[in-house]
C-alpha cells in the first residue's frame, strides 16, 4: 500500500500577518496571490521503507517564464535515483529540478508537474523550503490550484478493480450507441488502445491520452475509477501476423523507448491523475510468439526468429514495465496469450519462464507486474460446461479430440487460473491477479449447445457440446458466430482480478482484403474468409467475416453479430 504525505510550510508572517499554526496559502486565495510568488506541492506518493516516489507540482504566480528551476535540500540522506518530466541533479543534500526542453514555458498562474524516485535510510523527512528561480515559495496544501483530480484515495491496492468504476470511452460509446440496439451496451467500459505513437496525442482529431484521462477524472466523481490502456507498439510487433503489424521496424527499440513509452510515462505520472487507478495491458501478441513461432517449429516465421534473435521484444516489455511500474497508481498487466496458444505442455512452462525474463530486464522487477491478461482480442470460451479435459469417450481422452488436440485446457478460466499458479512458481509475486478479456467470447445465439455432444466418438462429444464454434482454435480474425461474453466485473473467480472488455466490441481485427493505409497495418490472409489456412490453424478455413475494414476500424456487421450472439444474452 502506498501512503501519501504532503509537505506543508507556514504561509509566512509576510502573508498571514500573525503567528500561529502552519497553514499553506494557495493560489486560489485571491488576496494572497500577489504576496506569494510561487507555490510548491511536494507529495510522497509511495514509501516502502528504503525508497520512495515523490510528485511535485509548481505554480508560478509571478511573471511568465521560458525556463525554470526548482531547488530544495534534504535534512537526511535522501538520494534521487530516477526522474521524469524534469532534469534533476543533486549535490550532497541540495537538489535542483530544471525544465525539460518541452515544458520550459510557465505562464503566470500556470503549473508544471514532475516526479522522481529516491532512496534513503533512517527517516524520510520532508523538505522545509523551496525556491523557484531563486525566489522562495510557500507550499500548496492541495486544497486549491493545480487542477481538480477528484476524490478517491490514490492509495495502491491489491486489485485495482475492487470498489471502482471503470472508464467508459466516450468515443467507443458513441459508436456503439449509434448502432441499432447498441445503447444496451454503450455504457460498458472498454480499453483505450495506444497502438502507435500518434495515438498518444490523438489521431485524426480524436481523443489523445490526456483527453481520456481528463474524461476519466470527470467520470469518477468522488469514488475510485479504473482507466484501461493497451500499450501496443513494440518493434516488429506481432511477428506471426500482418493485420496487426505496427509502425516500428524490428530494430527500432530506441524509438519505442523515447517516442512511445517515455511520453506515455510522463503523462501518466502527472499528479493531476494520481487519484486514478491506471491499468496498462502491456504488449499483446508478442512475447508468446517467441515461444510458439520460432526455431524449427512448423509454425515458425522469419519475423519471429528475427525478434527472438535481437531480443527487442524482451527489452521493450522490460522497459515498459520498469518505466510505467515506477508510477504508483499504474497497474501493469502483461499479456499471456490464451489457452489455445499456450495451453500445451511445450508452451505452458516455457512461456512463464520467458515472461519472468522480460519482467526482470531493462531495470524491471516482478514488483512492476500487477498481473497478467489472457484472451485479449481473442474468442476462447470462458468456461466449457459440457465437457472437461478429464472426460473420456469409449476409453478415448478428450485431449485426443481434433478440437482439443492434446491441450491441457479447454477454456480460458481454467487456463488463466493454472497459468497464474505457474507464474508464481517461477518467481512472480503471489498476489498477482489475472484479467480475462470477455468482450467477444460469449458464443450464444441459436448455435449454442444446450448439453454434451453425442458419445459416438470423442469428436462428436466435443464438437457437439463446445460453445466455441470456431473452425479451429487458432483462428483469431473477425470470427463468424462470435458473441459478447460476460459483462465486465471485478473479482469474478479465484485468482481473477476482473473480466474486462479490453478489445472494444465492434473494432475490426483486420481487413478482409488488402487496403492501402498509413497506419503500418498489413493484410493478413487469416482475415480473408476464403483463406484455407496454414500450420498455425491446422490448415483450416479462417472462419473470418467478409467485408471487414482495417484493424481497429469500426465494423458494424461484426458489432451486430456480437450483440445477437451475446451470452449472457442482452435484454
């Protein structure tokens, strides 16, 4: 649990005019503004006994500035170890925080925020005096100025979804509400996808990251609010697919760090957003490819072997975890594929080991991982009730059926719970939780089996009873027959932090045909309904819907199908 402390200085006899208890005068007090050249709000957001995270907001009440420097001194042995949104230097106990190249402008009445991590032993006493460009400031007690960050404790919790609302993306909500019948689900929370550098500021006039966080503050009111972000722009992204390829080439790891992760971290670290619980889904569909689609396997691709060889998936994920994990109110959930990808013995344990490697690279530690997410943007059924992996038919195991194909898991819930245990066994914290994306795994409608299949053979038993109606478990693009799954909810099962709709229903997985674009998105035959398959889907038909737009673009026909086949059904 993080704890927050705020440094408070007396408003000085010059301001208060009388002796008395320490009271901070803020810029919202009009009578005092002229006498207070600047205010500083110094908060310790998290203190774990040997180190701490601090957030600082400076408000300038004097002439506008084109550059700035804030100084203070510590009474103890505190040392700044890392920082963001400013350039911090330290000489002995004296600390100077100067502007970055992008935030030097500080208008009259304007504020700027930055943060840092520090170490110490003994006590972590708060600084007692601050200066802005050599002028002594008082300290803002947070009762005014610097913007309203709403209610909520801002205290770190085990499960961020507990007792919290979850952000409803107004852009997705508007598209859903515009569809016939869409108002039944348009108030559901969905993930905000940061799938390219431009998405941070907003694409084609759409909302950027700050706009979403500001909207979340407006939605939260006095309670707790979760914001769900998908961080998705690794170099050589999704090496086994083309529809979801990204803008960065396999070697552009430095660009990923400095132009994608760093700007996201700067925004998320803004104290304005400290009361939000920010859930980040880290780089879906990448690390699992290094296990399943490399080496001499039949499913291997040249692109995946390249990413395994250069290490940039591991480096990128590690850097993202470290940078975002340093922000106290950010909860990182690392992608863990799905049961139809990692459920086989050859993939299960090696994936957990690889995830541990990534989570301890580039300065990251397992403490930067709040949990894992499965089934993101996929279709695997949450719970198959009509058969289990332990069933037999006429002496033949369900695992020998064509559908299960020796997998140890037949649905997402059993996989997520078992994989959590495996992750803890390789060194992840015992308190990690799992998220399951249930946005499109309902498989309801008239095709949903009412009971087990015929026991003529193990295949008739499984195929007749399974909810998941895909042709092959490896099919992933705009699947025909899919429906909305369980509505988002917190703590639905043991070890599960939440069911979420991380993939916004109605957003395409990829185009049915090649479409020229400037988004770095290629054409993948798995999205072509006439494609007859490859080794990764057992050389089966793709099962994709026709006439699909580019990935991430609105696909009305799919949205209507998802509502029609929702399970639980929509009322």
